[in-house]
């Protein structure tokens, strides 16, 4: 049965600032060793994860808010995560769950998604699987062999939730020295082989596990962004399938505009802080809670306390002196001049600056229109890429991403 996505991120356009998103680092454990991980140092501390009871108190005091962004560590390593999400759904009426995963624990993840669709029927779940490059590139960047596993996870998510509008499928790629040379080919291949709603590319950020992985300059990032811009028109078309003409038009306008606006801000901030031309609402609309209870206004600023010192009471945290001072110090980004490349905060802040947003969207759509060029994404191109990057097509067939190779007799029949 087809189900439609309830509401949309675009519906959150709102100039009244209040808590909108909690970013919960569910665990300090991870089963990967990514070269560009900005959280490796924090995980190294091997502190205790917040207990279920601590998180329960946080949920009970947070009031209603829209989005729960999971983070980590690898969220699937926290065994009680489904209960935690269900608790936020019941207590806080969350409408969007952002669920990133490295996609290694395939069956567990599929089982959890099925469960959450039953227990949280009105929430949208954006599941974002990391895929950083072709085969070995992905494995080297992730520090564990996981390319085919992550691909299998994506295929299974699509098989299970293809007609479910509440499950939004995303692939996330972080650009580093390992994949920068193949990123355009990879974006092409991803679009052709996976039925996902979007493919986001992030520039490595923060203090990375491995030094020297950040190789992008503003110029090279803008070149990449310009080259892949036409793909976002294709994704917009994919998302809009089944909608009427007005729905398709609005989807294209918002989706293409937001992606381009975010990418423009990211490029401008890659080498130096550069004003977003809108307020950053970190701390006012967002709260980050680390796995061990430290909290911050955004992922890139320093922790300003520990939730345990506030009895895990979110209202006390939000209205406490430490957060007030932090918001004052940030000054909507202008005072701290800490403008960053972080897409989650850029997107969140855009929705709280509706006036600025409209002009950004119009400009971004115009820019994207100028970048349109014919794209070749067909079976021949995809096979050429798989040969070029030594992808094991038998494994792709096993996963179900491509048809199985023809049996010898069928192949002969085909030749005849
Ligand atoms: S980037 Fe994510 S998956 Fe990779 S090591 Fe860090 S927490 Fe784990
Ligand atoms: S600009 Fe970036 S680093 Fe500064 S407060 Fe906003 S999200 Fe945080």
C-alpha cells in the first residue's frame, strides 16, 4: 500500500524561534574507523553512554519539537534505540526522525525501520546511509570493508519501503582526499543504481581522525557542485513522481533551491568564515546532546555543560545561564563569526529565516537552470563505471542491484 509523507520539512517555515531539533548522539561506539570522522576524539574517551533513564528525563521535559536527529557513534550499536525513538514520538510528537547509519548492520536496521513504521506511524524517517566512493575507495575511507554491505542495506531499504512515503532514502558522501578524484563519476553511478530521494555531498569538517584528508578548496568544491547541479533536477523529478503539476513544480523549486543554497553557503565557508546572510539559530532552535551527556548549541562549538548537572531537564538547559551566554556569544553567528559548512544547521537556520530564504531559493533555482546540461546515465555508462572502478558485478547481482548474469544458454540465445 502506498503511503504519503505526512507534512514536509518545508512546512516548518517559521520565523518564531523555539526548540525545533534535538541532535542526540546515541552512543560513543562505532564499528567503523572513518578517516574523516570528526567525532573520533570524543569517542576515544570511551565515556559511558547516557542511560535510558537519563534520556527518558530529557524527553519528558523537552516539550513538543519537530525533529530528532540521531547521531553517534553508529546509532545501530545502541540496542535500546527503537524504544528511545518511540519515547520521543509519544512524549514530544516528533514528526521527523533523521537516522544516519553506516549501513553495516543491514538486517537489524531493516527490522528497526519496520518496527518504527508501526510504532511511529505519523513520523517521517529520513534514513541516510553513508557511501563514500566506489568499492575500495569507500572501504579505505571508512576503515572497514563495508561497501557491498552498505549497498545491500540501501537495496533492502528500497525493497521494503519503496512505496512508503514516510521513509525517505538518502545517500551521504563525505569528500576527502580518497574520493575527490572520482566524485563526479560516483554521483552519476549512485543516481543510476540506487532508488534514493537524494544524494548529499559533505565536505569533511571539524577535527578529523586522519590529518590531511580535507583537500577541497572553495574553488574545487564549487566546481564539483556546479558539475553535479543537474542531478538535483533529476532527484527533484524523482521525488515529485506521482504528484500533480503544482506539487512537482513546488517540489522542484524548494528542493533544487535548498540544495543549491546550502551548497553555496558551504563553499563560501570552506576556507574561512563567511556570513551566511541569515541568522544562525544554533542554541535557540537546536540542542546537541553528546553520548555522555555534554551539551552544546551546535556540533562544532564546544560543550557548555552536562545534562546530568541539570537533572536532565531540557527546559532548565535551554533557559539556563550557560545556554543564554552561548546564544549571546554566537550572536546569531555574527558575533562569534563561526560561520561553518554544516548542512544540518544551514538547513535548519534557513527555515527560520523565511524572508531571506525566498530570495535564496529564487537565486539558487536560476543558477541551477544555467548549469543544466545533458546527462548520460544509462546501462552502458553504469557498466563502464563499474569496469573502470573494478566493481564486482557478481556481488551487485547477488544484492539485486543489477540483473543476474545470463546463464550460458540464455546468453547463446541472446547472441543468436
Ligand atoms: S564518521 Fe560515523 S561511521 Fe565513521 S567512524 Fe565516525 S561515527 Fe563511525
Ligand atoms: S555558524 Fe556553525 S559553528 Fe557557528 S553557531 Fe552556527 S552552526 Fe555553530
